[in-house]
């Protein structure tokens, strides 16, 4: 087995799980922080096994996105050993929030005092990918500029309507 | 900036000021600035911190907001046990609103909506037989409204705002053009075009109207007879925040200070004439033998995690309590024999109970972008139906369902829990979330003497100051308003083709039963009415000049002076009243100097 590079496999897995490619994930600049968090919450051993599994899936299906998705779904997302972690990897990228792992995951392994619902950090907050996914921006950060909110959003089919609100009130 | 206004605690204060003001929020700041400009020496006592006065301090608020899991109205502003805002509820319904005790006051987290009251709002009793009339009308307020629109810097177009009899002097323009309305406003406005709605025998034209807001937009070159207007930037950093950048976080904090806060007014007061003392909690208004105020006793603390403090007294010719409707009532009630004559002190507490609704538009409307709201439906702010039930205004939110459901985070967790991942998850979120429409209603409440702020001397904070007790209820008049607002919601959603997704109890809301149905409401933070003004000492706490009936050197300022809440967000009206109070105080000072 070739040597395992945790960051590389974390990004490989994250890309399949989130639907954001590795370049987009790296742009967020918080991969290392999330990887460290994951290791802190789930421990070295389990994480290492997860990276090994990811590496094996990638080695088997280089350049086949649909097959990668299928394999990740079967071998990781639907595998009780990894499922909760994999879901949290999706959530941490999208929301920049770490969600407490479910009791059926924690029970056999013992609770970790750090494992609480929390925004990962003030630095990670603006990098939540959900905002990018919906063509918006995180409240309080990365503003789109004066009057950008008045413009037709990317992906809206209808042409920008010309109507402007008129002042009117009271009885007809 | 106002570093210079911040008197270090060690510095001896003046023995005597022309005016001592309690509260470094908008009312206190506006009064202090106007009086300092006339050469008076002013002291402001502020219970909370001065964190916001340095760029680093302000940025720490922004970072607190980033790091907070629950991004509520006070998420940026840390709890301060020595200036607490936790309310003890003793009434039938929860009071859903809070406020900020820190330099800048509640304008730190307000949205910035700056509506005028409608002329009929001042005459509810004589027109509709409910509530009370004000001792003056819209025409007397009009000039002060204009002044308030300047000092807080309002962006709006006069032609949009002249409805329900609201009128402006010939040639008047707001300092800045209206904040451009959002894409979702534009889409829905087109669909609303021509909508009518029937309440009782009356049919009302329904339209969407841009909302005036204290947020920097494009300056209007026609302002002030062609002199124009220069947008006011961040306090202490004036090149910053001179235009709204669309940070979409007006509540709880504008990172660039394009939204007005009292910090801007405070920063503009010359330090030579205004001392601002922070971490100085007014604890008692003391009287001399003639019933005149002899001083404000205040407690200074260094460390907010300890109740250790020193006690001091500030003295002046005149005194102004401008500490927020709840805190002003609390302070006066903690002061023996102050403002007790009418029995009205602490009564008539009002807010806008705010039910919300949400759904999905058929198309992408670009949710979650821009200021909190840019348009509202003002059509039902007034009408004959007010004889029977509460009027209301309705805002569109530009922020999707965030407020009620925790969207978009909750939408991600829900989809992932169902097994979604990868490209499909991303596509699902991208195709649904930008369609989110969210509305809220601000329902008027009538003054009810049973809605009260009281104090219990046994129930004290670490400094020994009694905490406010709130007894709050929503009467039948407003409950009927809930029912009718939701009838309107149904018609609106049908008209817009919205799939109604309103279900269950929205996060952090409170239930209220109306006509056998369960509704949910939030407080709007529009806290009004605890020390109302009036033309008779028997039924009000302050007179027309906003001076306490019983103490001729004591003025009260803030939303507590308002006799009714009507449907407009109250800050602009309160700002106008505060400027008026400042003029009255100036006249009073001049008269005393002559005497």
C-alpha cells in the first residue's frame, strides 16, 4: 500500500461527499482545521482507517466520479463504522459547524468532552460552503457589494422584472 | 474617535454638569449632541461597556457573532452580569424582546427601519374608539421627523413614503435615495400588482413599498435645498461604511457600520463638552426636600465578573433618563418617590408581537442577500378595521427562513440526515434555498395598564440593583389581528404562487392562542410605553415637553414616552421626540440661566 497522506485523502473524500471539487475545497482555506478537528473528535486510528479506505476507493476508480460516489456511499456513508463521521464531514464543510456525534456512535467508544455542537471557529464561519452553494454569502462576511441584492441572482431563469414597488396604501 | 470621549475612571469628573444623562444609546446620544453643540457641559452615564469605541473592540463583536452557534440579536455582545438584560417574567405570556446595555445601546443590533407614524396613529381614540390619542398630531411631529431623518441618515424616496396621509414639506427629500429593493421584492411586486384585500366592508389596495432605513445608500444631491448629504461612515473610521455593502447581518451587527448606530452620534460630540462614563450603572435618582432631583447615584465597576463597585453621585442642573423603556422604568421604580403620582410609571408596556410565515416561491428569488428587508406591505397599517382589531405592517425578509427554521444550516442537516450527499446534495440546496420567501407581521398593541415593568427589592443583580420584572399579555384586539394577518398571508401566498411551508413552532418563538387557533410570535424589540407622555398629570408620567410632571428638573427620553406603538418601528419617532426634548431642555436651561 502506498503511503497515506491524511490531508490528500480527507480532501478526496470531502470532494465526493460535498459535491465541491478539491480546488473549491482548498480555496476555503479551512481543510487543515477541519482535518485536525476530525482527528480530535474521532481519534487517530479510526481516521487513519478512513483515509486508507478512501485511498483504496480512489485507487480502484481513478477518474470515474459516478463510481467513486457509489463506492463512497456503500463503503463509507452506509458503513456504520464511518457513517456518522462521513455525515459530519459533509456538515462541517457546508455549515462550518461541528455537530455532536450521535449516541449510537459515541456509546461504544466513550464520550469526548469536546464533542458538542459548535461553530468550528470565527475563522471557519465565513467559509461555510452552503452560502456558495446557494449563490449567497455568509451573513456578516464576504459581502457582495452595494445593490448586489437587487440584481438577478445567478441561475434565476426569469429576466429581471422591470416593475418597481410603488407607494400606495389605504382604502381603494 | 471617542477615545477622547471616554473619561478614564480615575479622572475626576466635574462637580456639576449642565445636564446629566443616563444611557449612551440613541436617545441619550442625540440629546447630548444637541446640548453640547449649544455649549452645555454634559455627562453621560452608561451601564455597559465601551468595547465598541475601538476598531479592535468593534471587530471583536463581529467575531463573537461569527463564532456564536445561535446568532440571535445579542450574539455579538457578551453577557455582562453587572448590566444584565435578562428579564424576569411574571405575566401570562412571554415578552419576546431584549435590548443592549453597552455604549451605542440597542441601535447596535437594530435593523434600521425608519418609518414615520401615520397621522391617524396619533388619534386612535377619537377616530376608532380604541387606545388613546396623543397630545399632538403628525403635523407637530413632521419637522422633528425631518430632523431625525437627517441625524440617523435615512435612505428613502419621498414618493414611496407618502401613504395613509403621511406627507412631507414641499420639495423635501430624504438624505439618501432609497436602498435599492431586493430582487425578491421586484419579483413579488410584479405579481402583487393590482391585488386587493377585503377586511370587513372595506377593500384595500395591496402593494409593496420600499422601506426607509437608517443605512447608507446613494446620497441625494437635492437634499437640503441642493446642498446634498454626505453619508456618515463608521464611528472613528469615517471612510468605512459609507455605503451598505450587503453584509446581510444588520441584525445583530453591521460589520462596516453602514447602518446607523448611536456610536456615530457619540463620536461626533466634542469631548470638551461631553464626558461619557461607561461601566457606571445608575442605581437611584435622589430627590431633595422640594421634590427636585438632587443627583443620580451610580455604581462603578471595574470587573464585570465581580459585584465589587464604588458608589458615586453625579449632579447637574437638569437630568435626563434615557436608558431604554424597561431600564428607565426600572431605575425610576428603584428610586423612592420618583414619578409615582399618576401610578402610570412602568405601565402600558407595548411591543409589536411578530408572527412569521414562510414558503417557497416557484422560482429562484435570490434569498439570503442584502439588508434584512427592503420592502414591506404598508397597505394595512390603517383603516376602519382598527375599530375591531390590530393594524399591521408586513416585511419581506431578504434572509430566507433563517430566523424561524435555522435555515440554511438546518436544510443541510435535514438533507444529509436523509442520505443526500455530493453533487445531488449541492444541486438540491441550490435549487430550493434561493426560493425561500419569509414574511413577518408587526401587529400593533394598545396601551394596557396591566402590562407592566415592576421591581422587587429582593431580586437584585450583583451590584444590588433590582432586576426588572415583566408582566406581559396580548389582548383580544391584537389576537384578532393575528387571525386577520394570517388570512391576509393566505391570500398573499396564493397570489404569489408560494408553497406555504409555515408549520410548527418557529425557533425561539412563543405560542399564543387566538380565536381557538395556535399562533406563534416573536418580540420585535420595539419596547414602548412605560413612562408615557400626556397632557394630564393624572394619566401620564411626563408632559408634552417630556419633563416629569412631578420633578421640574427631570426629563425622560426614549420609546417609553410614546403613548401608542401603532405599526411603525418606533426608533425614528423616538429619535424625533428626543430631538424635541433636547430643544425643550435647552430652552429650560436658558430660562434658568436668566432667572
